[in-house]
């Protein structure tokens, strides 16, 4: 059994929280996991205290899985040189962070696992050896997906039965593009007041988005946690949603919140970027827009609504691809393989699974 120390930020995003929780709940008995957090109120209040705490720890783990740059820094400085490190970036790294990683790799056994090929290419193009940079896409737990319409939840959120609700997925961050999504939804709201934009209400930019909505002077935004005055699981929001609006143009936007929308079978309109192009294809799994123009996004939403057959086909294909490429079992299997190879030898080789029966049935395998 491989003993893994997970070092992660205390306040992680949905993707990090979901991946770590899945690894902790892994019933394969191949790994034994312990979690330490960095942040006020966590195991270590600061990265410096994490370094000191790790140095005082007995050597009772086989590897460290560092989630985010702060965790990588603490693991590289605070753990013994013989302990290998698996690094999962949370955001697309800046050049100075990549230079720091290259310096660490000169004296520590560090391998990187990226959630998207776009992020992996960024590392490799900036000097990270390709044999130490790997693609492992996050996995979604289909058991957590709630898709059936919930009138009680919509009422609690202040959504009328005939309102058209668009979801801006994930936390509200600079990378998420929720401001552009709100702009596009407001354009639709001007045309018809029944158009609303739903956001989870978590993330560092959530309060700023609410202030921006107030300045627009339109009743467009619905902030789930601010309205309900309680925490709500991200997957619960799907029961109140008609469509998904992805307006992010950032390469570092987390993909798992979008994959959850695919798994829920929700029709998606998205701005095309290299990261989005890894998940979605125009008129097969979504309707794509060439640039983040509120007018063009709004028009694409209207195009989607005018074609019920297209809504069904792209939603069904998106659900199929989520199941084929983002299954939780595949994610756990690939991570376990990476752990085993990292502990027993210097190289990691992760093969991507071929398309399964679902895509072959749809003629795309």
C-alpha cells in the first residue's frame, strides 16, 4: 500500500475539492491517504509554517501530492530529498512559477499532472521536460449529478416557473468569465425579463459580481448562496437550470465544473478557447461562439432555443462524452498508476483510454 500525503490549500476550488475527496474515498486499498491544509484555520496557517511542520514530521509517507504552487513550494523545501512529489497545478502557471519548478526539478523528483492538454503544453513549451509532465483529466461522480427539475429550489432562489435560467459554471473568479456571462444574460433580459443568470456564489470575485449586477440595474443575476443564505452543493444547482453559459477566455479555467454540466445533460453555449475546445465541439456537444461578445453570445443562446432537436442532440452527446472521458473510475485508476510508478521507478507513463461503447454508438469513436 502506498502512503500518500496530500498537501492542499484550505479553501480549494470545486475541482480540487472534488479530486481530493475522490482520492480519500478510494476503496481500492492500494493507497492510504492523509490530508494537510495550508491557510488560516488549516493544518498550517501559512506556507512557511507548512515548511516547518513538514520538517518536524516523521517519515511515514511514500510520496507527497501537492495541490497548487504554495503546496509544491512547501513540499519541496519541507520534505526529505528522497520523497517524490506529484504536483497538480490549480491554475495555469506564470513564467516565474515555471522557472521555480524547473529549479526544484533539478534537485527533487517532481512530476506534474495537468488537468488539460492546454496546460500541459504550456509547461512543456516553457522548458519542463515532457517525460515529467503528464495529462490526467479530472473525473466526475455521476452519482452526485442532480438533473430533475426542482420547482421548490427554483422558488427558494426567487426564480419564476417560466423564467429561463442560464448557469455560469463554477466559482466566480477572474478566469471564470462570469462578468461577460452576466453581460450576455443582461442583453437577453432586456429583450425578455424572464432571462436570468444563476451563479453558485462562491469564489473571490463573487461579491464584485453582485456589485456589478447592481450597477447594471437589471434583475438578471441570481446568486445561489447569497439568496439561500446557506451553503449549497454545486451539483444541486442543475435542478434549477435550463442552459449553461460559458464565457471564460482564460486557459486556466477549471474544467470539472463544465464537465459536471455536460454530465447533467444541460445544453451549453460557450466561447471557444483552446481549453474549451478540449471539452466541447460546435454543434456536437455545444454551440460555440468565436469571441466573448455579449451580443454574439446572446444570439447564440437564442439560436439554441429556436432548435429543440439541436438542444437534445448536443446535450445527449455531451453527457456521453463526459461519461467516456471524465469518469471517476478512470481518474482514480490513472492517479493510482502515477503513484505506483513514481514510488517504484523514475518514469511515469499514463496512457489515455480509447473511446468506449458510447462514442462508438454515436459514430464518433
